[in-house]
C-alpha cells in the first residue's frame, strides 16, 4: 500500500474511533463529514464532471480486495 493511502486510512480510522468514543458524535455523521471535506479539497482542482467520473470509478472498484497501487518505473 502506498504511503499516501496508508496515511489516509489511518486518519480515517482515527476520526471514526473518535466519533465512536464521543457520545455527541456518530460514525455516520463522521463518514459524511470526511467525504464532504475530501470532495471540497478535490473540487479545488477538478471540475464537477471530473469528480463525478472519479466517484463512479471508485465506486465500481470497491470490493473486499485492497486496491493495488503501483508507481511508474
């Protein structure tokens, strides 16, 4: 797993753990907050059409297997 994905996975897990342990939060709301913030960041450099295509692609790739990340040689 590439370093960026490992960091992202750890940050998400930390946020979800915090939501689980704080009775004023919910994991569903935290998931939506994380998604909203990520989309806001991506929107700075991508058009809505590009974001839709990216989201559709990622949704199609979701499975129980981990994504294979390769770097150009």
